[in-house]
C-alpha cells in the first residue's frame, strides 16, 4: 500500500466514524490527497495524515450534508418529593 492509498482509505474510514455518508467521502478524500500532493512538509513531525484529514474534514463540513446528531432519549422529568 503506497502513501496515497493509505491516506485515502483512512480519511474515508475516519469520516465514516464521524457520520458522513455517500459521495462526500470520496470528494473529501480527494481533497485530502490533493493537499498531500501539493504540500511540501507537514505542520509537525509525523503529522502529514493529520493535515490531510483536517483538510478533508473541513471540506466535508462545508460542502457535505451534516451528520445527523442521532436520536437521543430525553430523560423523564422526575418529581421531587417534598420534605415536609
């Protein structure tokens, strides 16, 4: 597996964990790979994938459909018993 395959595969898996779906994943991964090809060095040592993921995540937030917050159960309002 070469570096571009590694970056693409892991960007897609990380964005899926965040709740993004469909074509947004491919386009965001392409933007991350484009950043990898254009960038000459990472912002910190060993952080090239983190930089590419950040670019892909920003693109997905801007152009993709927001991930659903999910269904959260609301807690029942408890009745407080009077002490007197």
